[in-house]
């Protein structure tokens, strides 16, 4: 077997896709939420005329510009990954998923890219009204983009509406059935909500950081923290409800994935336990050192303590997903979800007592939770995608039969190149973003009073301005 | 083989995709070209100006590349599935190069040390040049033919690398640099404009030279190409293209040596690229992957074509409309005192 550093070509191709898409996913997860937040800030500024909103807009739009640029360049890579490493999949599934992705480009990417320039540099040129339209278009574009790509992804999990042609291609039979496949509404709601939560915790973390650093009297800092905590308090519980519904949908269509998430190697005819922790041993087909609550899993999944639940022992070995990755990724995601819920509730309590800005431990918790959304969405992505294995199109096309006819060395070398470039480039990007976040929104945030002359360059701010 | 074909959906999609790729080539062409010209203008002031001339629009320009990739997969999935593995090294190199030069637009302004600035300037140049080179190599590799067996690429890993593909690689990089210089003639004025006008004259000559070289080499790649260009009556259909290229080249020389009408060289350069595109299309038509795969072999089923076709008919005019609006907002000469740090 042709290998590179001991890995087979298909595994290297999977690693490359996982690496490039997980990296890419981080940026839209932030920019979807941030674009909407910017639209809200801009609308508040236009409605109220209170400069604080403009100041906050100008603070976050600089961060948005960096995040968006990284999202664009890592996204271009994705539109070619399907062909470079998964050419058989592309040939087979192209007639179904290709048009959906073309719609994503035509309805979303152009909208975002076309209006981004005006949003970033055009306020003085087009006036507040049209600038608001441009900002809204960027925000709407990010959501439309998520809708199409999640429809594609959902179809790969719950394919329907197609027939299989003579040459092995998946041919579209009913577009409505393809687009609105069974897992799509749940996945879309879950992912969009995740993007909003991720953004809320980043904004909240930055606000909390500046509050802790003695910027108590900075109105901008207080507003951003307060808005973020409202968002966390409202959306975190909502997300848990949506996630639960998504899980039930998965149980219906991809039971093996749920078995792996739950770590149920054995079937439980009279009520399955909820395994909190354990060490999955897939070869032996058992969970070692497990800590479990009896019957709770049946209650969650079937709303009945004694409902029978099948385990992986009912699934042929070559149809099982890798249990350990799915089991742990799921626990990380859910754990963070409940921590988010906790911070949201805590903030409500502090707000009610009038101490939202003066609870050091709440502020510290919010700072610590700042990047948690990125971990949660990545873990969620691993849960659902690894849980779909060993298939690319669930039940129909195996991953092993989807890859390009490439030598392991070619895939391995390009994987190494992607890893080096992504860590260097996006590492620098993170440093620049943290540097922007390290100063609080203040005078010099680009309101017309503070800066002489209109601002219209990729820079928007001089380095001196950032550090002062 | 006749050039006359019944007009069907597959032909419509081939033309639409060719149109998208042409739009990509001219739009990202001029902003990649500006990156390629970077080393010739070491002063920070010039570099700021050059970057600001494309900062509001580069992102939209690059979106056409995503449409090219996505559209190819959607309309001609087999071609997408064969081309990308066949051209794996240049495609991956292009993508990584685009990563570097894309983020440089933002990162360059965030660098607080001279070394940081230098690094992102180098990334902007290197990324732009490598992306242009890789795109040209890809074009050359496609023209010279790709070995296919069944529904998959059957050649080796270095088949794409030949003297011809290197020629097209350098030609595309030179052509992009020329487009970039013409764009800067359009966007700048007075003393700022002068060096770019001079440069555009030189690059125009170089570009036309490369067009001639590629045109002369192409007919020798495949017998079909030769027949298309040098046998009657096919020649009658093809001959107007080189004649038009010559006319446009003369007009370009005139517009670049006479002051005034700063928009004209850029528009003529776009036309020149359009003609080259037409010429290449005439060579390979109706193949999508020479020498074996025609557009009909690679086409998606009618149901996919119709579904996307409806969207494209409605959406592309809207996209072109607001793209034009975005360009309109940032029209006119760049003010060197604004947005210059």
C-alpha cells in the first residue's frame, strides 16, 4: 500500500480536508455573528445618533475586516479541495451538490464581497443610509452562505431526492427534496445559533477584559459587555433546546452516530444509561472506567426511562464510525454549551443585583469563555462529520471510494504545506486581532470628530493610533 | 469538424463559464498585477497608493474564481474531477499563494515593525506572482492536453510541467502586470501616474510578444488546433481574431504614448485579454479537456443545468449590477493624501 510517513493517501486526504475546513470554519463562525452585530450597531447609530454606537461599530469593523479576509482566502481553498483530493466524490455528487454551491456563490459570496468594500471604506462616499444597506447586505450574505453550504452538508448526511445514474453519478430528481433534506433545518438552526453564541462570547470576553483592566467608565466597553451577556443569557438555553432536537433527528436518520456520541457499545433493552465519562475501546467493543447515570440516556433520547436503545453491537464493524473521536468531541461541545448557559444565567443574576460590571469573578469567567465558541463549533463539526464515517454520502458512498487517484506523497506534501502556511498566516492574523482587541474602544475610533479627513484605505488606522 | 453546433444548454453553460473565467482573469488580473509590480516601487508611499487602488474591490474580484471552481463542478463535474488532480501541484500552489496575498491586504496595515511590513509586502508580491504563474501554467497544461482513462486522470505528477506551460505561465504573469499598470494609469494622476504609464508601454510590448509566442506555439500542440487555424474554411472563422489583436495592439500603443483619456489603455487591455480568450476557445472548442473530453462528455445532467441556469439568468445581471455600483462608488482618481499613512 502506497503510504507517506506511514499514512495512506485516503487518510491523508481526510486529514487535509479536516484541517483546512476546521480552520476555515472558525472564521465564518465568527464573521456570521459579527456581521449581524455590526448591522445592529450601525442601525442603532443611525436611529439614535449616539456616537457610542458608531464608535463600537468602528471598533469591531476593523476586527471584522481581518477575520473576513482570512475567511475568504481559506474559503477559496475549500472550493477546490473537493476536486483536488476528492475527485471521485466530485464526479459522482457534482450534479447534486455543485448547483447548490454555485447558488451559494451567486447569492451570497458576491453579495458579501461586493458590499464589503462599501461597508469598510465607503461611509463618507455613499452616506449613512446606503452604508447601512451595504452593512445589512454583508450580514445577510453571510447567513445565506451558511444556508446553502449547510444544505449541501446535510444532504451528505441525509441524502434524498436523487437517483443514481448509469455512470454511478448521483443525479438530481427533486431539488426541493434535496435542499430541504431531513437534517437540514436542524443543522442550519444549530450552526447559525452557534455562530451567534461564538460571537457573543468573543464580544463579551473583550468587554470583560477591559472592565477588569479598569475601563469602568468607558461606555463602549460597558455596552458591548452588556449586549453580549444578554445574547448569552437568551441564546445559550435556546441552543441547548435546538441541539437536543438536532440530536433526536440524528437518532432517527443516523443511529450509529448517536451510539458513538453516547458511547453505547451494547444494546439496552430496558433503559440506557447516560455515560458521562469513560474510555471507549472500540476494538473490544466496550466502555472502560465509565461513569454513568442509569436510564438517563433513554429519557433524553426517547423521553421514556425504560425505552430500549440499540447499541453498536447491532452495527456491522465496517459501518461503525470511530467512536473515541465522536464520543469526546461531543462531550467537549456539550460541556462548553452548559458552561455558556451558566455564564448567561450568572450574568442575569448579577444584572438583577445591579452588579453586572462589578463582579470580578463573572468578568474573569467571561474572559476565560471568550474563545470557547471556537472550540465548541470545531468539536461539533468533528462530532457530526466523523460520526458520518465511513461514508461521505451517508449509506451510499464510502469515504474510501471518494478520494482522488493521488499518490500518498502528493497529498502528504500538500498537507504539510497547508499546515505550515495556515499556522504562519492565520497565526499572524490572530496576533493582529488580539492587538486590535487589546485597546478599548475610545476616541480615535474613527468618528468624524476625532480624525481629520475621511478614511479610506485598507489600513483605516495607523499603527500609532492602535497603540495610543 | 465544424464550428457550427446546435445551441444547447451545455453550450450555454460552457459560454457562461468562459465568461466567468474571463471576468475573473481581467479583474483579479489587474489586482494580482499590482502585486507583481510591487518590487519595482520600493517606496512606502507608492506601495500604499498601489494597494489602496484595489483594496475596496479585490475581494469581489476573487469571488469570480470561486464561481469558476464551483461552476465547473456544477456544470461539468467530470472536468472538475479530472482537471484538479491532474493539475494538483500548480492548483495547490495557487491557492496557498492567494492566501498570502489576500491577507496581506489587511495584515500589511497592522504590522507595527519595519520587518513586519517588509514581510507582508514580500507576501503580497510573492503571492501575486506565484498565483499568476500557476494560473498561466494551468492554462498551458490544459492546452497541451491531459491524459484521461475512464473517468479519471491517468497521467503522471509532473505532466503539467513543460516548456510550453512555463511559457504560458510567464505570459500570464506579464499580462497581469500589464493590466495592473493600466489600472494604475486609470486610478492615478500627475507625477504618481507617470512611472506606471512608462511601465505600461514596456509591459504592453512584452505582453503582445508573449501573445504572439503562445499563438505560434499552440497550433503545434495538437493536430486539431493546426487544422482549426491553418486549413480552409475553418481558417476563415479564426482569422479575424489575430487581425483584431493586431488592431487593438496598435490602438494600445497610441493610447499609451498620448496623454489623456486615462481609461482607454485599461479598456483596450481588457479587450486584448478578451480576444486572447476567444482565440484559445477557438483552439480547443468543443473540448473542455483536450484531447479527449468534450463539453458534452463532461456536462452535468440537464436537470442540474436548468436549475442553475435559472439562477444564473436572474442572479448574474444583479451581481454585475452591484459589482458595477461598488466600482462606481470608488470611481475617479485616488487622492494620495487620503488613506495614506
